C-alpha cells in the first residue's frame, strides 16, 4: 500500500509540473487547521514529511490572517500559533483581518500564478479549489499526509491547453497568409506586413539557433585517437658488423704487440706449407 501511495503522489506531481509549470522547491500554503492537525498528531518536522510526499525540497508559507485567526481561538491553540508564526508569510495585503478561507482564496486567485500547493483540512475549501485549474491539494489523515489526485476540471483544462499549443493562433495564421500572398503576387511589402514578416524571421532564427544548440548538446562527443609517432626504439640505426670486426682485430693486434708476441705473430703469418721430399721420391718410384 505504501508503494502504491508514493506512485500515485509522484504521478500527480508530474502532472502539475508538466501542465502548469510547478518547479522545485515547491511552495506550500498552509491554513490553521492543517498546522493544528500536524501538532496534535505529532507529524514533525513538517518539512521532511512534505518532502517525502512530493519527492522534492519544500518551502512552507502561511498568511497573517491565518495567524490572527488562530490567536482569536484562545489559549488552547497557543502551540499552533507559535508554529504558524515561525513559517514564512505569503503576501496578502489585507488591512483588516479576514477569515482564513477568504484570505487563501484571494492569494491563490483564478490561475494560481505563484504556484502554491494548498494544505488544508477544510473539505469545503478543497472542493472549491478542485474547480480551479492548477491548484494541487494536500490533506492529512491521523499521522499520514496525502496529495489529492487532479480533478476532472483540471485534467480537461490541461487537455485543452495542449490542443491550443498544437494549433496556430490567429496572429500566426494572418502572418502566414500575408506571406503566401506576397510570394504569389510578387508585390511590394507594406509596412505592416514587413513588421510581421520580420517578427516571423526572428522567431525562426531563434528556433534554429536553439535547435542547433540542442543538437550539439545531444550529440555524443567522441575523442579521436591522434596519430602518434613511431616507437623510438624501432628507429635506432643498426650497427655495421664489418666495422666491429676490424676494430676488434686492431685491438687484438695492439694487445699482442704490448705483450711481446709480435715475432710469433709475424712468423705465423709468413709460415708457408712445405711439401716433403720423401713423398715426391716415393711417388716417382711407383710410376717407374
């Protein structure tokens, strides 16, 4: 049950944010009945309880008329008076004190331009606000808080607003009609037509710029691997083998000269193979 309640509340919050432009942190306008109910049932702190329902940070407001009405009820409401006076005050501009219902209805108005969530325990006041589009309602049952579902009037108003956005307005239709006539006839532009066309061109340019920005942001930015240089170890020049051999031979010869083996080395180089005379004589005898 708790999961279903949270799901229902999130759906209602999404409806009001998408259709009526409610934004975080949400502003909640409380009357005296709601504040008194929170204190009696020990729902404290109220900020955390309301943020758990709406899933977003919250600012709680009340009016001077609501605080004055609580003061007039007597000493039994002294705690609720202290709690209400600690909240932020919404501007009501009433010189003389009015009832809480009249004050809240005037603050909300016909369109709820301040985007208030109304928190009240008054059933009649809730029915009244259900007929006004864009007024979400919060109430309490014992130690639990609830957000009412959007009423039928609010849902119909949201559908009508969506249909109006999808269609062209009268001014846009007139601009488009005049532009078509000018293109077909090729006549000179009037001053009024030029202004209208100029407005259309500015709007088109703005939309194109915004689209380009969105496209750039949406595109994935891939990092290209730059071409790197070859491995420096593979670029080393190979040593010539002939040079190494000659150098080693020179070193060996120098060492032998220093040690006194120079005579032996010369003898070894000048030594020639001598054939024995005995072998020649033996071969001659065999031939004979």
